C-alpha cells in the first residue's frame, strides 16, 4: 500500500502506511519517524507515531507563509517519501517487566481461549513485543502484537483497573500506569512501569509476589 496523506486540521498532516496492525507496517512508521526527526521539515513542531501512521504537526505561520497551506507541505512530504531513507534506525530500549500472573481475568481468558492458565502465562511471556504508541492515559503504551492464540475481546463494560495491572485486548497487551476504568482483560500485575517510547521492546518476566 502506497502511503496516503491526510489533512488533520489546518496545521497537521497524517501519513497512513497501512490499514492493519502489523510489525512490518510499524517498522515503516518508525523509519519515517526517524527520517523526519533527523531531517525536520520546515516548521515542524511535533512528530506523533501510531500503529500505522505518522502525524506531523507544523507551525501554522510557516505553513501559511512558506507553503501557502498544507497542500504545498503535502507535496514536499511526497518527495521525501519517494526517497529511500537509509539512516541509522536505533533499536528501541528493551524493558523486562516482572509480572505476577494473578490477574482478575486470567481464568476467564484461559476459558475463552481454550487454554490452561499456565499456557496463557507461557504464551504471553515468551514473546518480545513492540511499543506501537502511547495514548488513552498518559504513559499507557499499546504493546503488540500478541500471539493469535491469546486474542480476546475487550470487556463490554469498563470496570475499575488498578495501577500496574497488565491486560489483553484484541492482539495487544498493555500496562495501566494509573488506576482507571478500563475494558482490557487483566491477566497480571507489575510494580514496575517504565517510561515507554514508541519503538521500545518489551518482555514480561513471570514472578511470584
């Protein structure tokens, strides 16, 4: 899929690289993130990577005066995307998160997936994950992708979630950085919540209390 560029208000553009959550698409997102970080476009204020997209926020004055609006900036981005960026892509930090697998929904998740609780723990903890982006709550990292065998739907109704709870939703996993209502299926808990950045790597280490 060729990248698509969309207006986001009058001072930002979103570049869409695909329409499904995948590690290969996110690699392209991060490659372009580092390209535009290393060689910023005029007036760039912020770069926001997400699952399948990169949003660039610009100084409205620069966009209006130098590019006659977003259309001119869009043309410049298209030229940059046509370049084969070969700059160094730094490997994200590896976070090893201790997880006590005694979450309130562990038994329910095992039942939904047709697996034992021990199998859920093994499958969840044996993979190295990628932080796709941060959102929902300050510091909440959307981490994926999980093994298809432990894919579960969000809860229909949000419930109170505690700080440090580790959950599953679809093919993602995540850690609640603060107490909050939430709909993720809670399978474990940690006392360590790092400061994540998009592109970081995550492993969950089973521990006892």
